C-alpha cells in the first residue's frame, strides 16, 4: 500500500480520528525530503515500526527556502509529497508551510511524534505540545550520516 497526499487538513484529521477510534496507534513524522535518500527511508521505516498509521508532513517550498536558503528545494513540494507517499511505510502525507509542525500536532494529536537521530527527545522543539495532549516523542532512524546537502555537494564536485 502506498500513502495518500491530502490537501485538506480537515479530511486528514477525520481519517486520523477514525484510525484512533479503531484502536490504531497514529504516528507523525516531518521533514523537507528534498532528493529522497536512504536516510529518509530509514527514518520513515523507523517511525512506522512504532505505529499502525504514519502521517508525514512535508515542508512547503516557501518554508524550505526559509530553512535551507534560496536555492532549495530542488524538487517542488508536490513532487516531494508524492515521492514520500509512494514509500511503503507512509500512510498519509500533507504539505505544511509553518516554521514548525506544532499546529499540525495540535490538530491531529498523533500518539507518537517521531524525529530523526539528529535530535534527542529533549531537543525536539514540539515536545511540550506532544506532551500536553498525552502523546510521546520518539527518536527513530539510523545515525544522521546522510543528507541532501552532502549529496548536492558531491554532485557539484563530480
């Protein structure tokens, strides 16, 4: 099964609520996912290993430029969302424009907020939001030794 990309937060929220009523554990992961690589796959597979339903929030093009600079993203948000949705670990995808996923976490209230190994539970910016509604934060994936920035640098030098 591959995931589904949502334009409507309300539609996504209704499905997440339905999954929770059915007793499914809902997880949430987020990122830019520009030039999808093995680190992204391992992060999302690590998240899915903890949950039944995995929601992934993909940064919009505008938010990526704010985070990574004017030359990013390489791929537009619709393409990045579609690529992420095609991964077997992913159930639902939504694009977001805010600097953090705090508002989406408050809206969806996933059971588990999954972040990569470049964080610790204490350093996740949204940890207090997740804790406030009874969720938990988990660190998943392999060591952060893969990055789009490094991949782009290697492409430039080759």
